[in-house]
């Protein structure tokens, strides 16, 4: 009886140790291009009238969606409805040394695997100061007909509340441009 209990305990401990050592898989990051496509749509648009001076999150989403639209249209793609060839979704991560949070309202799925991977890379593997806070934008482009992810890229920036609002908004736009630059090469 003691031997079987000891054996089961050792097996349980071994499983716990091995599962604790497992690595966090890197999310897929295909680098397709816009070549051959002419229309796109956002996965989910910010409801009109939600921008308010006290609602910074809605303001940021409004800037993100506006810049995504600007980048796509300035590269020759037209915004379309349900018949669009491409679906564009994005995930916003807010990270510090302790927590990584994903704002996935405008993302195809929860993005939990991306949040987990990003948390390991920023909060665990890096040795930033306790006051460090980062914002990461992940943009996915999906071929609507094939239902296949054809492009994913991201941009990370340190969150700087001390900057003027215009400079913070420019940093949001720069993150969109940086995330989509390879798609339009």
C-alpha cells in the first residue's frame, strides 16, 4: 500500500514538474502580402458615437480603426461589407512586469495564446523596472474566402502617460503603420 502511494506520488510530482517546464508555443506569424486583393473590412467596427472625452479606450480604438482604414485605402484596397476579400482584426495588449491583459473586442478569437506568449517574453524573460508598462498592437489579416490567416505582425511601445495627447495618438498611428508595413511591400 505504501509502495503504490509512493509510486503514484512520484508520478504526480513528475507530471507537475514536466508540465511546469513546458515552453509557451510561439503564435503563428504568416507574412503574406496584399497582392491580388482589392477589398477589406474590419472584423468589428467601433460603434458610432462611443468616443467620449473620458473614454480613452474608445478614443484609442477610434484612432486604430481610422489608421487601419487609411493604410489599406492608401495602398489601393477598398473598404467593403460582408463580401470583402480580407478581414482585418486586431488585438491590443497592455503589459507590465506582473500582468498582461488582452483587449480582444476587435479580434477574431480571445487571443489568449498571444497574450500568454507576450507575457512570457515581456513580464518573465525581460528584467524591466517595476514601473515599466508596454502596449502591443497585433494585427491579423484573414483571407475571408479561404478563412485562413495570411498575415500577422505586431508593434510594441512603452506606454508613456507623460506625453501630450497628440504625441500619444501619433504613437498609436505609428504602431498601425509599423504592424502593416510588411503586408504592403
